[in-house]
C-alpha cells in the first residue's frame, strides 16, 4: 500500500510527510517505525540542512491511533493495556530524536494537531501553522495526561496558567491564538502556508547549521543550569564554533559585503 511516511528532498530541505490521511495521520506502531527511519535517513544525509515535518490531507496528526495495537483499552476483567510500552518503544525515542536532530526541524502544521500530534509538533524547533489548523491537548478528554513532552513543554512555552488551561480543558486552540500566546512561532494564512514554510526552510538551510543546532542544544541544557553554568557552556560552545569554517566564512562575507556561503554541517 501507500507508504506511511513520505520523504522528499528539495535542495537542502527534506520534507517528511505523515501519510495516513484517512485517520488524520494518527500514529500506529508502523507509522512510528516509518517516521523514525525517515528522520534517521535525513540526519545521516549530508545534503540535508533542514527538515520539515508535515501531514498529508486535512490534518497534521491526531496523536495515537486509538484503535491500533497496544493502545486500545482492555475490556473490564482483562489485563489492562500498558500504555507505557508504546511510550518507551515509540514516543519517547521520537521526542528525543527530534530534539537531537543535527539540523533545524520545522513542524509545518497544515491542519489539526491533537494529543501526541500537538506535542510532537512542539518538540520541533519552529512551529508554523496554517490559519485553519488547531492545537488540541486531547489527552484528558480520554482520561490521560499530556505525554510526548507536553507537561515539560507547555509550561515552558506559555507559562503554568495557560499550560494548565490548555491541558486540563483540552479545548481547540486556533493557530492564530497559539501564535498570540507564544505556543508556536507563526500562524500563516492557508493560501500562503506552503510558500511561507518553504521560505523559512530554505532560509534555515542556508544558515550555519552548527550554530543553529548548538543554539538549540544550549537552550535545552540551560533548563537544568544555573546562570553562571550557562555562561560557561556558551563560552565552551563559542570556542568550538569559532574554530569552524562557517565562522570564517560568515565574518569574511560580512567584511566583503557579500552573501555568505555556509557549508559546515
Ligand atoms: O502510550 C500511549 O499510546 C498513550 C499515548 C497517547 C498519546 C495520545 O495522542 S492520546 C490522544 C489521542 N488522540 C485523540 O484523542 C484525538 C482523537 N481525535 C479527535 O478528537 C478528532 O478526530 C479531531 C479533533 C482530531 C479532529 O476532528 P474532526 O471532526 O475534524 O475529524 P474526525 O471525523 O474526528 O476524524 C476523521 C477520521 O480520523 C475519523 O475516521 P472515520 O470516521 O472517517 O473513519 C476518525 O475516527 C479518525 N481519527 C481521528 N483521530 C483518530 C482517529 N482514529 C484513530 N485514532 C485517532 N486518534
């Protein structure tokens, strides 16, 4: 049948598309495996300088496929379903894989992002959403808590009160509102969505990749550091970046008033 994940390279940009549109690209174990391989392949491909994660059809991702093996709740009297198995096998590695990608990752949220689908988007570096898209912390509606980093990401992105409001109520948050409260980077009119995503992806692909990825890593690390330890980490990483060819290229281009041609990855 159709591949569960599509992968296409346009110049330095790798577009990875979740492809179960009939179920709003909700995660089956098979789609998880396909996505992990696609991300792995993009990470290993030296030509790839930016990854875009998006969904086929009218949705981005509706989270866990609630009918798939390992997720369906057991009927009363039978051994309960252990959801931590799916998390350990698929969701936790996926969140960590996204945060460890050697290139910037854009979530291009083309339509509804619900449950783990919303939080997987938030694990990416920049989230751009079409105006018609919504973000839904759907978990509590079915008796679960936000996973895939939700309890960590939400308060950091929007503060405790808004995080709790979103997570406890599970209401639809329109993309424009998501941008307004700082949950996502940009909400874009539907008609301009792909143009804007491609402009942003090409921009990031042309930038010094090491500087971008190190910036993400330093910000993630800062969550567990004192201010002075963070300053020390910045100094260490700056020393490393200062030895790289892209620094020479960036400064030379600035001095010569020409466009830089970055090449490190
Ligand atoms: O370890 C673990 O596994 C636990 C991890 C949990 C992580 C989670 O993600 S929990 C949250 C799971 N997701 C949800 O609860 C969201 C369920 N979906 C919805 O609430 C709605 O579909 C949406 C609000 C996202 C969109 O609504 P709407 O009206 O635009 O579309 P729809 O008609 O509900 O859905 C279209 C089709 O997709 C429909 O199938 P049909 O009737 O056309 O054959 C629907 O059943 C299917 N679908 C949507 N989401 C899921 C799904 N099928 C299976 N699982 C889904 N999550």
